[in-house]
C-alpha cells in the first residue's frame, strides 16, 4: 500500500515491522520527521492493554479508514482543563 494522508482513528501498519494498530496521535516535529502513534486493539491474556508505539509517518500505511470515531466533543471556547489536570499552558495565569 502507499502512504496516503492517514487520519486519527484509521487502522494502519508499520511497513517494516508489521506492527498494526489504530492511529491515536500524530506528532509534528520542527525538523519535519513526523510520527504516528499506533495503538493495537485488544487485550493481553492478563487483560492488560498492549503498548502503543510511534513510527515515522512515511513508513506507515493505511489499512482501513475511519475505524474509530473521535469521541471528544469539539471545543470552541479556547483553553480547557480536562478532569484531573491542573491547568492548560495557554490559560492566563
């Protein structure tokens, strides 16, 4: 497969290792070497989650688009403080 613009919630595979998961994060670096975080689906035999891993974006290929929908409500009111977080770096102090 060729690397198309992969979105959060897509299922993707790392072309070198075969590691497959849902794209849960995209990291954009100043140097341009952007990465995608893949979170495998399912649980281990002990009921734990599998660890996620970051891969350079050019080596990640789309498997299926839109597998998981974004369940976070849109925030249009500026900085926010999710539960358990002491504040937002953008908030005035």
